[in-house]
């Protein structure tokens, strides 16, 4: 559904996911607009990891639908998601320490050498891999890694993050999901990663950023999706809300209807009243 | 996710494995329960061999089985999992006591460690007979039926000595033994051979303490072809003039021959061995082995079963010859090149009486 | 001495240049330098030990360094070396295979008996034997990937199953070479290079090492084997089909064991159900001494060749030098412990 003529690149409606008796997602919505960095925040147990797993193909929702460029899609495995152009950088990075940078970049999608060597013997096109890896890394401004043939395990946490991000950006992806990218990093390296995230967005790939770190969120996010009790309860922006207000909404200490919230609702109402009315119905409000 | 599907396929796999195992168990050894009602009272006799795999013990079991059927006894057989496995044999003895067997025939993996179990069996009134290998001390068993391994070595040593004297050549000897552990059969055959050849053995309970320059060296073979080949190769490297090879058994000899053949020296080297298995006697016939001492596992087993039958009937226990601690089941030198002064039989005889 | 070493051996690219790559306690200088070099090249250690052993025995034992003797050593490790390739592949995936020896013997008995007892033409018997080995590998792989049982346990079980099948089919009897087709014995035939002779089987073994070195380095499958062993979850999330990789590794290993069976027949000119008793452990020994880590993801297949050669050199050299056989086992045991300890030290990288 378009709002203001802009189709969200990735959208989810009414997602439901249950694990036995526990309902992780109770009809959650989601939308990601082109060219933006959307931060997804929520307290532990709010259901945001289930939401992300549905979007990245790691989990199949019990109900609801996911739309890519306005068309419904079905994803059963992370590989399906990748095929759709949804790339995820996991918290654990999922890089192979004993392989080198180029090998890691192309893991699972290795190019074969041309001719007989490639077709019959399945030789990898090493030269191409290295050149491409170098190009990707420099495009993203990850300049400090001198040698593409280094084993990834000799890189620092921030540099590995760089490799993982480069991998996610390298294959014509439509959406990049970053799960807690700065959680394990120090101040300096976090700053590099945040720069990287901005570069990715500027190169045309919208980013979903999951993070517990409010200062980082406020530094790079265009919009902030707040998740609570299995649903999206608010979408705010760093411009319209303060960090404290956002935390308060997230933990349920304050209603979404706090300062600035109405402004956002009014904006949205102008664009699509029916959808907003729907959303307001399902939004939790604090009972007195 | 394919939750249910995955679990079902796992259950199916486990079920299949269990079914297979049950199937194997079902069509397993019926021969163990060999109770034929041919006159006897179906008394039980147990046979516990060192391992299940060595053809020597396979033959022993066959011999015991047929004798037991002929006498109307029920044979229950057990074996260690591998050479040296004492625990399985201890468990077997206990099972047999519990099953009310009249007697136990055992080739002990560990001659001293099995003695407490053997004592228990004897106290419970069972006859215990050691086969092929004595217990430590030998009188821990009621009787022992075995090959005189020293004699076996002696015969081939004497044969080799006569051969080399006849040809007037100076011998260069390679000794291919079993393993570093100093097992009695290993020591006895090795030392018997050397004494038969006329070499001063020093302490005849130890391998390797000789200083005679005719001995090029010792190596171990694990009693198998691979070990035989590697050991022979290495000793040939040490001295390519080796012309006489003592081997612990015929598989080791076969392996040694391969090494000699690869070096092009088949005509120059004589191999002697111990065992008398059918493949080994064939090798004597072919000229691969010069002479071998044949032993009789079948006879051991049959005599053992007979002893238990006699004991069950009359309580009579077998007695060894005067001066010997065991009842000698005999050793015959098999060769197609008889030498004066050394009694032997030819390979035709060998093939009629061979095992395996 | 340290300065001289540093001049001779330049710093390996990349190591230590990334900020904080090797954390906490880094004893400076020589030790750290060696660590980095060994870390980048896991096989340098075993190669060094091999050369050292050759050097020692050249001095201590007469006739050691002759081409004929060296060729002999290669022939003696032919079977274990080949099994070692299979074992390396499996250990690289952080697994282990205790049944390689049993698969080898079963395959050898099948191909030998078909040829000797049933008169099946040599090539067909050989191929069926290969098929048996591959099928055994398939069983192992299926149990590991479907039942998700640890490879140690699976192969412990299949070891017994294959061994029992072997005894059942062979009736504990050895099949003699003279009864078999010549093709089965071909691996034991020799070819001469000038004065020295070497068996075709050894050449096949060396060829296999080269082939697998190439495959592991230059194909996607090879990279996936390393990735799966290093961190299976990471590999899976990256899109590597780890189950398929694992299954294929066990199948390939089974086939290699069958090739080793062919070599075994060539070496002992017979097929014996009692053969290969120590083959399982010997193959693991060669892999471990060769620098491949038991924890997966690290090591080169050529290291296994060095490992097998080291053991072969030890046994041959010690016999030539006239030492008691006891010391051969002792030396191998010490080598294993040293190799694993060094591997642990090398693995220590704090990024």
C-alpha cells in the first residue's frame, strides 16, 4: 500500500508467531521506506527478534503477510530471503574465521573460473574474487584492511563487522538488516561501523537497524520503529522525540500519545487515514 | 520450519537401525547352542577363545562343536573382543558357572589375570582346561592341552641348520616376532628356533639378548601380513644379505615373502614359520615357506571336550605326561625338503591335517 | 639470534598489523614470530619435524638416506597415507571417523572374494569394491547429518558393524593374491626411475594428495568444507548447505578408503579380514601430527602426508638404527602429544 505515493520496500501486516503457549508476535505491522535507515527497538521479550527473524527468512510466521515492493512473498529459509535481496548481518556475524576476506565475501555464491577449469573442475575465479572484494571494501570505505588475503580471524571485531556488511551489500541487495552491529564493539570501532551504515544507505540500500544502543540509534536512524508486547506500537523520529521519551514508550512507562506523537500521527493521517485508524485501534495504550 | 517432518524422519531412521540390529541378532549364531541329543545328557561345556577372528580359534571352535555334538554335549562359546581382552573372558567364565556348565575350555588372553575366575569355577566344581596357552601358574588349570611352542621353534631351527650346513652357506638371520610385549608363544618360538639352529640363546625366556653376529636384527609384525612386509623391508635395508627369516606365524611369513619378492631375492632367502594352517601349508608347497611347524587346534579342542565329557561322567581328570606341565597335542614339521636328522612330513600330509 | 631470525624471516602479511589482532599476553620477539608464521602455515611445523627426523636418521642409521630406502618409506606409508586423506577431510569438518580401517578391510574383502571366488572380472570387482566403500561412507554421513549424532559415536558404531560384516562375508579366511585378478594386485607392481623402484600405489597416493590439495584450495566445495568445520552455524547462515557438505565429505571419504583397500591388496598380495587393525588410529595419528586441528576448519591435507611420512621415517629409521621396537611406539606417542600441544598454541589468536 502506498503512502504519499511511495511504496514501502518491505512491509509486513498482521504478523503472528506463537511458540507453544507464548505469543511472540500478536499481529505486528512493519514498513520500511526506500532510502531510509529504520531502527527497530524494543525491550527484551517484546518480540522484535521474532519480527526480524520473519523478515530475514529465519522463521516462518503463523499468520500475516510480508510484502516486498508491494508484492506478497513467502520465505522459508534465510537463503530464500537472500534470493529476494534481503541480506542479514547477524549479531554473530557469521563469517568463517579460517577463510580469507575474499572467500568470506563470496561464501555460498562463489564465482567459477571461465572455461574448462571452471566448468569441469569447478575451479574458483580467485582473481575475480579478490578484485571484487577489494572494490567492495574500498567503496564502503573500509580502508584499514591492507590485505584481502588475510584470514578473517586476524581481524578486529570492527573489521569483521566491515567484512560482514560488505558481504551483505555486495550482491545487489534490496534491504539490509543489521542485528546489534555495535553491541560488541568499542567506541572508536562503533563510530566506524555507524559511518559504514550511513554509506550503505547513501548507496541506495535501505537499512533495518536493530539496536539497544539509544545514542547510536539517534545518530543514524531516519525513523524509529518501537516494538512492544508483540506489536508495533509507534513509529517516531529522532527529530520529533527525545531519547528519554522513546525509552519511555518502549518500556511502557509512557503512552505513545506523548509529545510529538500526535504530530507524527497527523502526518500519517494526511497520507492514509484508513490505515492510521486501523493502526490506532491495535495500538496499546496505558490503562489507568 | 519442517518441524514435524523432521521428527518423523528421525524416528523412522532410529526405527530402521533398531530393526536391522534385531534382524542381525536373530540370524546370528545358532551354532553356539549346539545341543544335539546324540546319546549324552546335554551337559554344558564352555569354550572361551582369545578372539573370534583368528582362523586358529575359528577352527578350534569348529572342532569343539563337532566333538560336543558327537558326545551329546551342549557347547556354549565365547570370545574376547581382541587379543589381550581379559574382561570379556572373566564375564564368560561367570556366565558358564551360572549356567551350570560341567567344564570350561579356555585360551587365556592374560594367563595370570584369569586365574581368580578360574579358581572360582573349579571351586564350583567345574573342570577347567587351558588350550594352546598355559595359565600362570600352569597348575591353576586342571589340565592344559597345548602345542609345545618351544618344540615348534626347535624343529624349524634344526631344519634350517641342517639346510645351511648342507649348502655350506653362512646364515644371516632376520627374526620377525609378534610384538614387544614378550608373550609366551612369541618368546618360546623365537628362542626355540635359535636354539635349534645352534645359537647361544642366553636367557631363553627373553627375546633379543643374543649376541651372535649371524642375527641381523629383530622386528615385530603383529602376526599379520602388513607387519610382516614392513618388518622384512626394514631388516633387508639393514642388511640386504639376509638369507634366513624366522617368522612368528604364516601370515607374517606371507608378508615377508612379498617384501623379499619385491627386492628380487626369492631364490636367495629361506623362510621358516609356525602354524600349519592350510594357506601356510600351501605356501610351503609353493616354495614360499621352506618349512613350517604344524600345530593342531582341532585336536586341542577335541581332547578338551573329551576331557570334560569324561569328567562329567566319572569325575576323572586328565593327566599330563611325566615331566611336562601340559598335554602335548603335537607338532609336526612340514616341508617338501626333508633334512637328515630332522623328522618331517611332506605337504600332502600337511594339507590333510591343516586348519583354516 | 632473535635479530638474525627476524632478518631471515619477514613478517607474514597481515598478521599483527590489524589493531589489537593478538590480544593480551604476547611474549614478544622470537616466540611470537614463530607463532605467527606457524599460524599462517600450519604445515611448516610437521615439515620441519620431518626434515629433522630425516637428518637425525641419516646420521644415526646406516643406509637411511639411500633412494631405495626412501622409496621404501613412501611405499610403507602408502595405505595409511591414503586413509589419512579421508580422515583429513572428515577432521576438517570437526568430525572424526573411527571406521576408516573397517571400511577399507570390508572393501578389500569384497573385491577380492568377488574376483577369487566368483570369477568376477577384475575391473568390475574393483568397482564394486569402490561402491561398497562409498556406501559405507554414505551410511556414516547419513547418520551424522540426519540423526545428528556426534561423528565419534556414529563411527564407533559403524566400525563394529562393518567389521562384523567383514568377518561374516570372509568367514575369517584370507583371500590369496594368486586367486585374484591381476588388476587388484596392480597397485603393488613397481615402476623404475633409474635405480629406484616405486609402486604404482604410492604414485596413486601422491596423486590423490595433489588432487585434494587442489580441490580444497580452489573449489567452492573445498572452501565450504573449511567453513563448515570452523563454524557450522556461521556457514549455514552464510548460505552454505552444511548438511550436504558433511554428507558429501563422508561419501568421498568412504570412496578413498576403498582406494586404500586396493592398495592394501597390492601391498600384502592378499585380502585379510584381520588386516588394518591399527589403521584407524594410524590415520588419525598422521592427520594430527600433520598439523590439522581436531577442532575443525584448520590444516592442509599435505600436512597429513608429512604426518604419515614422519611415522614411517621413525619406524624405518629406528629399526635401521637397531633400537628396541618399544621406542618406536614411545616416539610416536610423544610426537602426537607435541603436535596437539603446538596446535593449541598456534590456534590462540585473540582478534
